[in-house]
């Protein structure tokens, strides 16, 4: 079913009419049927599921069209920002009824990845998706699943980095009752649950070597064994794996198997970071502003000019995930209009922090000297925070880099209430 005109118009009347017609047929069937047999019930359920999927696709594509057709200023309360013209490649993807839950821009690297995913989706070939944390690797896995022949079958997600080594085999392949202490019943593993569907192995680079050996065996034989059982079970699951690490470097270090890498990366997709996809930021701001408003059951928040300018220029080290979380935070904390003060303190521009401090200074007026002192203190604190982040909270290293006395640096940290332990990296 054609959901929208790829030239940029809203969903056509025919699309809505077709959906309404199908809904009315189902309503009529339920209204006039005195008795429904089980096959009839199953048929109606299948029709309802199909309608739901079509409505969801229409909703997501409508949002995309709204974002690129100039509705951004309506949602943010700001003047429209000049957007790059919609590219041929993006239009062609959507015109082919490419299912994508969200929005995307014209970045060539991203379009390369989406076109690879589109071609790989109808096959059963393993796909490896890599990219920085928060770039949308799981979304890409869902795109591959949704555009493939297994779209109506299970999609099972596994975070390989979150499973303790002792439970890894049981989690992936299941166990028999009594296989170990606490195994009170037979249990299916993730691979069995994903039979005929797709299994997404997130953070595959965190999988320990024994787990890699067992996974390689499954890829080769398409069979598993539950823990505590000698019986082999055939599994047919399409594998999509993801990592934010350089697996080739891990291979050199001896922590990732080379043969497993080549088994998983038959199709290799790399997602560029958001800082290389600046054209996408206005679209994502509008999309997640709308999504946050819907989740919080309130109107989309308006952004002041300086906040919008910050959000458009910010580097987003956490990529799309960070942008989404920022929009949810802003939507929650602000009333009708959000400003720089609604940003987290660790990324808030120094000028915003200084302005807040000036507001808290006692007295009817603030002298120029006082204003300079507050601004200088804020800049000093910001510099200290960034320095500690760069060295992972190691004061001695920061003192060496800045060629200053360590005790003097400690005095500055105490002045601003900063603690080096808060900046230490945890693994």
C-alpha cells in the first residue's frame, strides 16, 4: 500500500480511505456475527495485526514528511532553519516502501548503510553493524528485520555484554531441568526463541572467547544443545550482530576470534556518528520533541533561539541516544518554552551557568567587576571539568599536562567542589 507521495506531500486520501475501509469491514464482521469459529477469530486477529503495522508505517512516514516539509518551526516555536533539499537517494528508498522507524537525512555514508541494509534484508545472510555508541545500531537491526522475509516472525535482542559468563550458555541456548543449581524447569534459550526470526547480538565484542566458540558452532551447524542435554535442536535464526569496538584490533589482541568475525561480517554495515550527519539534527530534534510530548502527554516544547542554536551545533558524543535523552529531559523540565538552563550542567554553555549565578547574587544590582568574577569562575570550573574528563580523573596527569603544581590544582578543585573520583572511567 502506498503510504505517501515521495515528492513531499502528506499521506494521500486513498491511503486513509483504504485503512478506514478495512477497519469498517472488520467492525461489520464483529457486529453482525452471532458466532465466530476459531479460524474466523484467527483470521480477524491477523487482519488486525496487518492494520496495526500499516498504521504504524503511515505514522512514522508522516512524521518524516512533516519534519522535512517545514513543520519543524511549528513544533519548536522558532524560525524555520534552511534544510538541504531532499536527495534522490532518500526519496528512492522511501518510494520503495522501505520500512524505517524514525527519520534520516542525506548523509552519503548513512544512505550507503541503509541501501546495503535494504539489499541484505530479504536474504538470510549474517550482518555485522558497527559504529559508535548511540548511532542507532539496534534500530538498523530492526530495519533489516522489518524489511526482510522474517518480518512477521520473532525478533529477539541479546546484550552480550550484560550476561555473566557463568550464565551465557544457558541464556543463549537454554537448559534442562536440574542442569545446575537453580534450574528448576526446562528453559528455552534466545536462539530457540528466535527460531524462524531474527536474533540481534548487541555488543558482540564483549562476548568471552568460550562463548565465541559456541556461537561459531551454531553458525556452522545451525544446531544448539541446551545445557545439561545431549539432544541437538535445529535452529533457523537470522543473525544480526553489533559492536562499538574495532573487532579487527580485538583480533590482533587475541580477544576476538578471526573465524567468527568473518562468519558474522558477510554483510558489513558501518553507521557514521551524528557529528558527521549535521543535516539530520533538525529532523531528529523535531521527531524526538514530538515523541517526548506524546510520551509525557503534553504539547511539544518550544525552544528559545539560543537553545536551538546550541542543539544544532553541539557535537553529541553520545550520538542519537544523547540527542533523544536531551529532548526528553528538556520536554520534562521545561514548561511551554525551554532554554539553556534546562540542559544538563555538564554540557551547559558557560554563559548560561554564569547568568544563573548572577541571578543569585544578593542586592538590587550587580557590578561589572562582580559579573567578570562570576564569568571567570564559571570558565575556570568548565576548564577543570573538561581537563578531568580527558585524563579520566587523574589529578597528577592533569597537573603534568598543564605544567602546574599538583597542590595548587587540588586547591582549585576544592574551590569549585569538584572531586577527581567522579571523573574516573569505570569499565
